[in-house]
C-alpha cells in the first residue's frame, strides 16, 4: 500500500460550480439530478475541433513501401469477398473524427451507440466489427414550455445546432425544428457509466433542467451489465412565478447509422406496456443478411406525467406521412400527440430511399418553485450476432430476455425504467470509495472511470456461451437453456480440414458453475481483431478488477488456443512469405476477425508464432489471474497451456543462457520497431514469466517443471543484467544498431507484472528504481515538460528516438502501465505525474480532444494513431497497484523461488552463490503462497 503524503496533492481544478451556477446545482440536487463533485466537464458550446491524424516520414514511407503494396492488395482482395480487412489504412470514414465524444450507451457486448457531449447519437456498432461514426441528427431530445396561459412559449432541440445540413430553408425535415440552444449556459458532466447535461435557463430562463444518462454497467453483475438499454432521467425545476406546462420529446430514426435509414423495409409500431411504460418500436431490417434490430423508445407515465406518441413521421415531404416539420408544429401548439395513435398498429414498410422516424412525448406540469421528474428509456434488441464468414451466436442478454426482438425490446425498456435507481445505487457503491479518497488527484478519479468507455464502445461482443446458432435453431428460446453438443458447420470454411476446432463452447469440468458467456472486444475500431492478446496484456486489469469471471473466460479461450494448430497457409505481408495460420504452443495474436474462436490470428503483418512477447504475456496474465482470484480449478485447467507456452520458447534461446533472443525484426507488440538479440522488453517479460511459471507449478504440485523454470530464471537473470544493464537503465537491446542504447519506456514490463502478481522483484530494488527514474526524467519530463505522457524511446542524449514510427510515439496505455509500475515501487509522485500527461494531452480542455476515444498513440505534436483503442484501459493497472486484490495482499511475504530446490550441479552451472544470496535478499515484495501450500493443492 502507499502512504497518503506521497500523492499528487493539488487544488480541485474541475468543480461543478465553475460550470453551473451554485444556486442551480442546489435546486437540481433532487433524486440525483445534480452532477457529481468529480466529473469530466464541458460546455455545450465548446467547439468540436477536427482531430489530426499522424503521418509517416518520407524515410518510413520508403522503408514500408513493399508492406504497403502487399497490404493494399490484401485490402482489395478482402473487399472483393465482401469483407473488411482487419487493418485498412487506405479507407477513410466519411465523417472526420472530431473532439465531440461522450459517454456511450448500454451495457457490454450487445452492440453500442455513443452519445457526444453535445447530444448527438453516433458511433453505431450494432453489427460486429463495423462502426458508423456519423451522428443521426434526427435522434434528439427536445423541449416545449408553455407559461402564462399560453402567452409565453419556448421550444428547442436540446442540442446546439452546430452540424452540417441543419437550418436549410424550406426543409420539411429536422432543419425546420427550433435549434435555439446556444449551449453557453448548458454543460455536460461525465462519470462513466453516467452523464449529466445541465441546461441552466436554456431555453426557458426560469426553468432549470438536468438530463441524467444511465447505463447498466455494474461491476460483478453478469446479467444487467449485458443489457442493450439506457435511461434518460429529466429533473425539471421551475424558478418562475407561473405554472409551466413542460413537454419533453424523444425522437428516433429507424436507422443503425450511416445510410441504413434509406435501405427500406423498416416498420414502426406503437406499444403500451406494463406499469405505465409505453412508446414506439422501430423494427429495422438490416442489409447484407445481417440479423434484424428492434429499437424501443419509451417513457414512463405517472400521476403527473402523460405519455403520447407519433409512431411514424418522415424526414422529407410525403403525402402519406406526417413530416418532421408538421410533427414539430403539433408539439409547439399542443405539447402532445393524439392519444389514439397508440391504436394505429404497425406502419407500412418504408420504401427504399425513404426514412421514417418515431416520437415519444412526455408532458408534465411544474408548479412555481416546484420540481418534476420525467424518465425515458431506449433499448435495441438484436439477439443474434453474425460474423462475416458465417457463424452466428446469441448475445448474452438473450439468456434473460429470449431471442424474439419485439418482446425483448419492450421488456428491456420496462425493466430499465423500473430498475435504474437500483443500478445507480450499485454504481455509487462501486465508485464512491475511490471518488472520496482524498489522497487521489481529481483528474485521476474521473479519468479512471471514463476510460472504461471502451468496454462498451470498443466493439464489444458478449455471447451466451453456447455453440454457433444453426439454421435448425428455433427463433425463440427459454431463459434457461440446455447444453448441446457442437457440430462443425459447413460454413466454417476457414477451418482447415486437417484440424479440429480448438474447443467446444460448453463449460469444461474446471469451469465455474455459472456460465458467464464468451467475451470479445476489439483491439480498436481501426484494428478489427478480437481480443488482441499483446494489447489485452495491458488492458486486462480493468476486466480482472470489475468482471473477473469474464477475464478468466478470455484466458480460458487463449489457453485452449495455445494447444491448437491450424495449418491453413497465410501470407505474411511484412516480407511476403507464407506460413501456417496457427502453430501449436504459440499463443495467438488474436481470436480472429470474421470467424472468432474458430479462425484465429487475423493479424497477418508478421508471423506472430515467432513473436517473443506473446507467450510470456500469456504466462504472466494467467498467473496474475490465478493468484488474484485463488481459483484452483482455473489454475488446473490452464496449466497445460502454461507449460506448453514456456516450453515453446526454448527454440528462441539459441545460446543456452536462459534468455530468449529477438530475431532482427519487430517480433513483439511494437511491430514496427526492430529488435536485435536480447531485448529489455521481451527479456524482462521472459524472466517474469519463468518466475510466474515456477510459482504456479509449485502451487499445482509440478515440482519438476518448477525446477526447470527456476534454472532458466537464474541463468537468464545473470545474462540479462550482464548484457543490458548500463548502470542507470537497461539498454533497448544487446545489438549494435544506432538505437540499441535507447531508453525504452516499457523496459520493465515484466517487473510490473511480477509486482502486480505478488511475485518477488526480478532485479535489485535499487536497479528498478534507478531505471524507472531514468525513464521518468527522459521519456516523460523531456517531452513537453511531462505534459504528453511517456515517449516510447529516448536517446541517451535526451532526444526522442526517431528510429521508426513507434519509437517516436507516445503510447497511452504504455504510459499508464509505466505509471502503475512506478506506484508499485514506491514512486507515486513520478507515477501520477507520468499518467497526468495522458490526461492533459488527451482529456483536458487544453489538450487535443481525445476524450472517450483515447487513441493507441500520439506524436509529440499531438497527432493520433488509431482512435478508440483497447490499451488505455491500463489505467486500471494503476488502481490495481494502489489497491491489489485481497488474495495477493494477504499472501505471506515470501520469495517462492527460494523454496524451489535444484540439483547442485545445475545450480553451480547456472548461477554463483553470490547471485543466489542476492535473490535471497529480494523479499520485500508480497510473496505468492503459504509454505503449507507448497506441496500441492490438487
């Protein structure tokens, strides 16, 4: 644990009072209407600047030309098959990225919709691996206020009208609406998974309005956290002398983003549900044979709230439908729709080229100096998730709501409106201990939670854990499903005929009794690969901390994959050679793209069976999860893969010094940064993996394997320090290239994991702290005074390493991981200063605008690469360092390596007596297990 006086202590810089009038905050402090003390904040009139993407240098372009030609050819080949290549730098979105993001909607894994801080619904990810970034501007909340017997009226969309295509003269669509909100007195306050929008006297000067957005992201809740639904609770406070009739309007287009609203075949239908919940269903027919989607927009009728609907209106002139302009006029005049609209039944299917929308109105009277609350809900039911090579699965939420879209959509909005208060209570129980910890800097508190946006908006897929759906599977299914055996379907074309699927989908004998389903998330929305493992290494602390059973499920998937091979030939684009898709013993780079679990390694730039970091990262993650959860069944289940992963790496120790050697190409997560010989990054990971493998073997009773790992560790540690330690840090690698002596920010990644897992330090503590201090002084503080994060590489002269694109970049997730490592070693000031650079450059008002879309990297001038990326979830590694799991914290402080005996011959050959004594002294770290448990826990 860390002491309070070492934390960054600074004045609260983001108080709500600086954004909202204090009296307004007091008035809205009613049933959660006021924003929290700690939150990320913006004014709605804040300009959404366009983001600047990185570019490669001329030298880099020449060096990567052959790769670029092969990649371009591959992208075209995939497009000819109707598929998107996992990495496609040549295709650009029609909507240019801007600094306009906000908290996304819904739980995990059922498709996501983001909502910008100014109110736009955007970044549609209903279809797996596909994102439509453009906002659907017809999707809005609006307000209509009538006072003084109708003599005073106010009407406006509750979003600034700052978007292309608005305010067209003579338009029958949304340009005809009143876009009267300036945003000057309206503010946004984000604390994922909730957000507050405060309208302080806009558009009615005597009306204070709070919109509270709530999504069911609840740690350790494996049911509600899977639900595709969100709630919007409006708190209204009338500060005027007149009674006010207030009508709130929720409009929604029958669309899943992009041009889908014009594809035709869509149907809208009003509904009246239980407990006063009523609204409109929007049945959307997707293109390309993708599964259908049904949206539900609804409000809850109460004694003081009247709900009416307009099931269908058109965005253009249509003689058969009410237009958007006519709908708006009705609301201005009446403040509600005809009650008989609930009885009109389903609409005719929309024609191609036409677009239909729906509206729900909730009307209430607010007395002078009185308050009122109005609640809306949105759901999107798409029970099947289909991947482009044919396999279809049921989403996790169908285990509780069935697979019929209509019934599920209605039930989801009903339950959301009835359960959101309970969700908020659980969210506050989770967040308050951190938010109230006065030792922590304010920016860290809300950034910690807001970076979790990726677990919703990162293309997440969460299935029910059952095998792929076949054509014989009935449309509906009960909540409790029977297990059935898997049969390889004919459409699994990518699976080699000589290889079998790597696993069945039913729970194995060592799995938990409760099936939590199968979980996928993208490396990033620009790198479409599921569960990219070298990146998950950094991001996985979030899942382990909040949804540990999902984390164990992901590790089980990779453990089974380690033992699997797929001889299908793949062309590797970096050098044009061909090789097998998957080699037994090698940890896959990812679980695939178009047929996950069944066709792995969608990444085809390099042959990742030759990468040096994936196998050590697997061992380290499995051991960390095993020691953190204390789950012996999990340990027994995955241990064969741990052994195979370590044994596989023997081929890369070519001089028998206990260390793996890199092969003169970018054979690790820095896949553009060449490594020669022994490297600080991979070598340190390897040593930590050997220590973790030995410790796990002892716990599970495999003494022989534990001894093997210890022998390698002792030999390798001596060789590592001899070849790389230069007195103040570990050199980048042992080669003779111009950057071999560069200072790599990530040089102690293995030590970070050892500390996070409760293992003893790999090196002497003084060396660790000296190396981390060197990184802090050079990679952090010499780059814009520490306001950017940590540059990946720095020369000994204090300049950014310009060897390649990645050496000169600042990686957000690596910076967070570096900060966590510093905290583990008592360097809290350096750790928080390092991480604060990411906040200042990415999230602050003076930064580059990367909030809720944190990229993989940016350059020293702030140009991004790969928005909405997985690795920044590593900020949860900082929280892990501050508050490790109870299992690790309670473990006795022993160095388990000292408890593994090796023969005297082996010991003399590998390490001197002095080196053994050095290891004996490194016992200040929490050890792994009790001496009583060293025999076997099987």
